[in-house]
C-alpha cells in the first residue's frame, strides 16, 4: 500500500470563506460582464483565478516582516534579499521591482531595439506586451507538442532549437535582442523544460553571442519536474537543480508572487554589469530606489525568506502533488484537461469541453463563467481573449489552446477544496451542451482579458 504524504506544515490561522446562492452568483457574473477578473472576491468561494500573490506565508516569513528596514536608501532588508538571491539563484546583480512586470519592463526597455525579435517558448501576456511596447517582435519557439493538449510529453515547455535556427537564418543574430526562456511555461499549462533543453538553449545562444534571460517566475516548480522526470536528477536536491538551471542563464525576471510565496514583489537579476547599470538608472524613474524597487522593506524580508522555503523538497513536492490530485480526479472522470498536469494549475480544455461553441464566441470565457455560477469557484480564461490582437494587423490572435485555468495558490486550500472544484467541473461536463457562447461588448486596447466585458449569446 502506498502511504499518504501530507502537507509539511500545519495551519495556525484561518480565513473564513463566504458561500453564496446560485441566484446571487448569476447576478454577480452578469454584473462582472461574464469576466471572472471583474468579480468581487467576497462573491467567490474557492478562488483559483491565480496563484499570483495569493499564497499563504509561513510564520517565519511573517516574523521576518517585523525586521523590515524601511529606510529610503540602502535598507538592510535589500542586502538580506541580495544575499538570498545570490545563494539560491546565483546571479550577481539584484534589482527589486514592484512585481514581475516591472522587471519585464526594465529588461525590455534596456535590451530591445525596435524591430528586433524576442523568441519565447510560447508567450506570457505581460512579458510579450512589454517586448512589443519596446518595439520588439514576439517569436514563438516552443516545441509543437505544446500546442496539443493530449500529447504526454514530459517536457512540453521545451524550446525547439530548429525554430531558433530558422529565425537566426532569416534575421541574423543582430536581429534578435535576447532569448526569453520560461521554465515552466504558464500559458502552455505549466509545462516544464528539461535541463538538457536548457543546456541546448545555452549552447545555441553561445554560438551566436545572444543573451539568455529566463522568466524564472515558477522555476522552482520546474526544478521539481526535472527531479521527477529527467534521468540523473532523482537523488538531487531541488536547491541544487534550481541553481544548475540558473547557471545556464545570463539573467532573469521574476514575479515573486509565485515561487517566492509572497503577496507582492518581483525582481530582475543579471550577471551583466552594463545592463544592471542601465536598469538601475531606469528603476528610479519607474519603481523607486534600486534598493527597494517599489516595495516596502518588510516585503523584501518576506521574499528573502520565501526564496529559501521555495526550494525545500518536501514543500515543493506537496505543492505540485496537490495540483496533480485535482488533475487526476478530472482525468478519471473523463473531463478534458491539458496533459500532463503542470506545476501551478489544472487547465480545462475548453475546445474539447464545449465543441459546440466556436472560438470566436469565447468558449473558455464562457466555461469560466459557468463554473463560477455552478459552485462559486473562480478560474481564468487562457484562450483567445488572453491572446489579444496582432499589433500589426489588428486581427485576433487565434491560439491553438483554448483553456480555462484552475490555478492553485500555494499553502492555501486543502484537498477537500480540490474535491469541491472537481465535482463542479464534472457536473458541468455532464450538462455541457447547456453552456452558451458569449459576445464581447467592451474591449480594452491592451491586455484586454483583465477588463473586457461580455454578454451571453441567445
Ligand atoms: N511571468 C509569468 C510566467 C507570469 O505568470 C506572470 C504573472 C508574470 C510574468 C508577471 O508577473 O503579475 O507579478 O507582474 N502571472 C499571473 C498569473 C498574473 O495569474 O499567471 P506579475
């Protein structure tokens, strides 16, 4: 008999959840324009909108916050964070930012020349938006398997080196600003990259003297998949695997609101003295002094402690096993989900779930709204709405993946909450033909998914 492995922590403080009636939820989603981003959190029962900033901090993190040095310049908390970053990530320079997109902003404006390409393994919404605002062009270099929800590839986030080669052959290395690689890939379903592939990316970059910048937002979760799935890593510690991954990059951007188990924060890190200098010149314009980057000293302390906690083997295993638990319940019931199950979320395959709704009627958006009305579970559309429009043609980007993300916050919910979520998805799947498509009635110019409004089709 395989024995149960429980969470490596116990719960000291609880936050009551509010339940609502079906009628209340129908009213709330209508008021929110059928966009789960626009719901009031008081109307939500189990909030799986995101794992970003929604984490449960440890008693040690909370206690460290009292040590926060709130000096405007040269705060000791900065040096605590710098030391933790150098130990865990291993980069030379640290520039904190208010959250991940602040780091993406600094990276794009210092490194992208207008007209240059930035290859990424799939896109992330804010990362691509910053590259494009700096005049760069997004180029997708993820392996083809990532666009298919059924292929059981262990490292579906891998970069296709042939696609990188094709781009270099077309535009030359000078036409590329940097390789922006994300282990794991959020939009592909939290799919990891292998160490072998990270090494191949490094070797390719060296050949053409291109910098490799990671989006290391959930890289500790990627390290877990390497430990579990890649030959030669079974007996290695997450901390060492993580460090080896980072040693293959020139720098990174991080949203600390994920891996680092805090509620706010981010940073960029680099080994390059020139780009560190340039970023420090600009961080004072956009974020704050280079030693706090828009954060309070207490936030820096919580982040530093979070860096140590995120590479704890027992923690990361329990985190990812919970995501797997929810995914497996859905797989067992025949509900179509992105497979294999990724690190931070279970992704419902809205195309297979709702084959009667064409992509232009936003099946994933409609499914997220229906799930909320059924059980008060809040999820997020990751399909055609999130993909936005092509900046050149103005046409909708039509992603191959039309997904609803059930994102699991770290150390927040129990597996019984996961059961409630699974039962609601299973029930909806049984009556899926009753779910109707939507039409968009308000569309913001950029990052439209955050604030777009919809109405149900008759
Ligand atoms: N990179 C990745 C891979 C992310 O998932 C996010 C945020 C960011 C960068 C930007 O960081 O929000 O701190 O500015 N993802 C959140 C999500 C919003 O729900 O997936 P941020």
